[in-house]
């Protein structure tokens, strides 16, 4: 019988790459996101290529009531893997110049959104007496860098939540992994710079950044380990990056 994974933020970047690699490995999927047209396109693409089942749920993880309503349809189902991927960075302001709206958007998505989804899925895994949760953190959850303030704080929270989950869910046979990527070229920087593609592209000039596929392959490695193995924490950097601020760029 095929296993089932739920992926949040599945319409682009790391989430989409995870959907692709999991279907290749005969996982049925539940994919969520805010853009219904992208969800529908991905569903058709994946079901056409692979003999698996894909369910789409269109909602914003920030909306607690809607998240609970959408995920309530999964009661009684087996969810083997939860990938908490939905997240973002908005703005690069010094903390004294920061925007309340940007702060709320990051905290509500990266922290509360992860909790809103997890709160509804963990009880299913507890009842199953098994499961695996993959939380997408960041190098920003390991280090703080200039003008990263609240984004870094939100990803430090993801790191701490992952540790807390691992401790609290140990008795329920639920594995928890924190994935902490460095520079990955996705829509991330475009969102951070409010849709300014030129600024977004400049983040990756002169180096070979990670791709969503690179991270998805690392996640698949964690998922495909034997049941007695838990990869607790994984920091993944491009070869041109040594820390949050130390990057070598070609001329």
C-alpha cells in the first residue's frame, strides 16, 4: 500500500520539488497552498506521470479556523509524513525601520501556520502510533544576520519547535526532522523584495545556489531511512556558502 504525505506550500520551490520526488517514490499526496490554479496544475501533472492519488486543499495556513476546517476532512486517514514547508521572508529592514505588517506575516506564516497545521495532523499520527514530521527551517534559525531580525526569530522558533516536538512525540513513535537550508533559489527572494525580480536575482549572482530539488532530495533521504533512524537536524549549504553571511561570489 502506498504511503501518504501532506505537504504545505506545495505550489512552488521546495514544496513542489518534494511533491515530485515523493510521487516518483509512490507516495500518495495531500498538497496545500493558497493558489488553487497552481494546485490543480500540479495535481494533473503528478497524477498523469505517476500512478498515485493527489488531493488538493486550498487555504492559507495563517487562518486557523480555515486550516482546521480544511484538514478536518482527513480525520480517519493515515498520514505517514507531514512536511511543514509553507513559509516566507518579507522585507530586509533594520528592526527600528521594520513593518508591523511584515512582522505579522512572517510570524503568522512561519510559526503560527506551522502550528496550525501540526495541531490538526499530530493527533492522527498519535492514533496511528507512527509518523514523521519534516519542518523546513533555515540557516536563519541557526544564526542571526543584519536586517534578518524577525525572519531569523521566526526560524529560530521553528528550530525550537522541532526540538520540542521531537521530545514530546518520542513516546508516540513520531520522528521529527528540522531541515535548515542556506541559499536556495526559489520564489523566496522575490517575495522578500516585494516582487522586485532584479533585487531577487542579485541575491544569487556569482554563485551556484541550492535548488528546491537539492533540498527535496535531502528530505527524501530523511524519509527513506529505516524506521529506527531519525535524522534530527540537517543544515544544507551551497558550496559557495560557509555561514549566513560568508559567501564567495565569482567575478
